[in-house]
């Protein structure tokens, strides 16, 4: 809670003024029944219109002041709680941005979205409850109890007995309900995951006419959330009936015993009216405490989920890196590198060693699951090696600040990711200060300039969310152009020309040679034609280097390379079938 509440430090003034305003509001509300008793016992009993008018006006004034302080507490509370939510979301987002791929793998994307939205909202509501309701209710409870005891201590014992009964009941409900709300939020994660997956793949769903299947899957997921909500709230809803029962028992008892006291002359009618008002305030404050209690039980589960993100230890850091170290060139060396995604699991890469000189073009080929993508992800430290070392520019990648290392590497992933906005805004992601001439030159090298200019708005064309207004091949070329605008020392293309024809592929490779001749280029591709003119070709097989060399050398010594080459150039059995 200390960590969460520190997010409201910027709004300390509003946080402090909220309970102060509430206290003034409560004091005024507590004093009003006392004045009402005076009107009945003195003004009405003596038929003193002047006294009634004076006290009545005072009551109206106090009511207006109470209304004012109540409005101010609501304003201050809303400002403080909204500010806390803003800062909390920012800190969560910042933490997630610093996650390594392995950290992100522990949390699903949908779960992180739920934590940034629903869980933060629940925490915001809890904060509002604490600074308003839990400031108001105890003050009201204590103040009204003192006034009630002053009026008639004997009659006050009725609700003094009721309070412990309520406390025990609420405590039992809290202990039982908390784990149920945790389970409910996990179901929320699963439902959000289903929504996210469906919306991202909506075109595939429509292409395969799987709309009804996805609807039934979502319906089942939403129904699981409903069932868990009902299961959690079955306990929480007991709170209301218990409160109502205790409240009405108290009111009936007070009316009965208070009426007898009036008959005996030990209590006046005004005192009883005032006493009932105070009892109503006491019971209302208990009701508010119970409502606050329900919200806190729900938010406790959310807060624990938020803290899971904050407590996640980031496994890739640059705390021990040298501050001023820069990447000198694009040379790369793998020294006996082994890697596994989880500790004590099978190695995805094993004893991989090779060296690439700066400016060379190196290709990596291999079958599905041969760890080609994993291999190149170790270069910018998207993952860290389990054993061995990866060196860039003659230095271990762990010796660089992460931002320095990744600024020197441009990576075009298998999945083409574009963002909402114009084409130019997307191209300037890697270099915000890039001039128009640089952008156009990069796009020409990536064979993107012509199709960009075919759009009515050219480089100012809005791509839509995720680049929906561009085809697969256009997205790939835009992603390559974006990487070139960054002017990196190392360029990694992970199967990034699969959606373009062979002619365009050849033009892109020719463009790369002329546009960034001194940049080290690593190309992962399935087409032999895309890699055969590389300075070095690495053949991967089951996480190991099966062979390496030039195209001609591999045709002589690598059966895997030769087999792929023959299938693609002369047509193997699979093609004939």
C-alpha cells in the first residue's frame, strides 16, 4: 500500500484536504440533531417562535456549510484519486517497457492490459474510499456515539452491543471473499485474452468463417467471468442483509425502550428524536464502512496483481555497464553460446560460435524450429545468453547500456508492426530528426517509395491502426525503410521479404548494398535466391550450426543446404506432388 499511495505524492494537498473537508462536514451534521432537540424541547414546548426561527436558521446555515464541505471533499478526493491512477498507470507502463522478453512471457498481454485498466481503476476507487468514506465514517461513528451517550447512556448500550457483532461478521466475509475475487480477476484476464486474439486476427476469422465458433468461445469465457463474479459476490451480498437486520433491530429496540422512558419521564421527546437521529448516523456510518469494506476486499486483489508487476525482477539490466561506451562498428561474435528460455529446460541454442566482420552480409537459414530468430534476438539483448558470450563491436553486449546497444541495431521482425499515424510518422520511429531526403532515400532502397507516392496523400497517408491500410508486402517494405532511416551499425532482417516477389526482393537487397554499405546485414530467409550472394551463410539445425560458408562452399559440404537449393531451383519430390 505504501508503494501505491506514493503515486499520490504529487497530490498531497488534495489528499490532505479531502479528509479535513469531510471532518468539517461530519461535525456540522452531528451538531444538527442537537439543535433539533432544542427546538422540540424548548421552542415548541414553550411556543417560542423567535427561538424556533433562530435555531431553524442556524440549522439551515449549518446544512449549507455541510453541503459545501461535502462538495469540496468530493472535488479534492476525485482530483487526488484520479492523479494516483494516472501516476500508477504510468509507473506500471514504465515498468513493463523495461521488461525483457522473458519477463513479458510470464504475463499474458491481456493480463497486463487488465492490470493497467481494471485493476488500476479498482485501486483508484479504493483510494477514494480510504480518504473519504474511511475518514467520514469513523468520525461520524465516534461523534454520534458520544452525543448519543450524553443524551442517554443506558439506551446507547443497544448499539454498543451491535457493533462487535457486525465487526465479526464483516471479518469472516473478508477472509472468505478475497480469494474468490482473485480467481474472478484471472477469469477477466482470460476473457480479455480472447477478445484481443479475436480482434487482432479478425481477418483470419472471417476468411475461415469461424465467427460463430469465436462467438461461442467468447460466450463461454464471459460466462466463466459471470460465474466467478456470482461466486465472489454471494459472500459480499450477505453484508447488506446483516447490516439491515442489525440496523432495524436497533431502531425497534430504541423506539420501544425510548418510548417507555418518555412515559416514565426520564427522557424527553426531543431527546428521543435527537437520539434516533444519532443512532441513524451511527448505523449509516457502519453501513458506509461495510460498503467501503466490500470495495477494499475487491481492490485488495487488484492491488496484489499490480504489485506482482512491480515486484517482477527484470532479468536484463545494464546496471554494471559502462556509461560512456559506444558501439564502434558492426562486428559480431558468438562465443560458445547456449540459450534456453527457462532455467533447467532444454537448450534452444547449444555451443554456437561464429564471427562476422563489420559491413558483411550474413544469411541464416534452417528449418522451422531451428532457432534462427532466437539466435538474432541475442544480439540486441532481447534475451540474454544462458552460457557463453555475444560480442558486438568487440565488446560483450552486457558491457553496453541497453539503449546504446539497441540504438546501434535495427531489427525487422517476422511480424510486421506498424502504428497508428501517417507513413512519415512511422518511418521516423527510429530517427525522429530524420530529414525528408533521408526518408525518401531509405524508402527508395526498400522499394517503398513508388507505392507510397501512389497514395493521394503520399507520405502523409494515414495507415490506420496497426497499418490496416497497407498490404502485407507494403508493410514489410515500410518496416525495412523504417529500419534504414535509423542508419544502424547492424541491420537484422528476420524473414522480412517473404511477402514480396523475387524481383522486388532482389531490388531490396541491391538497395541495401548501396544505401548502407558499411552496415552489417544479417538476413534470415527461406529463399536460397535471397541469400546466395551473402558473404557468409550459416545453416542452423536443431539449435546448432550445421554448416557455414559461402553459397558454393555449402553446395559442396552441406547436405541440408544442397537439399533446400535443389528443391527451390529444380523442384523436389514435394513440389512435384
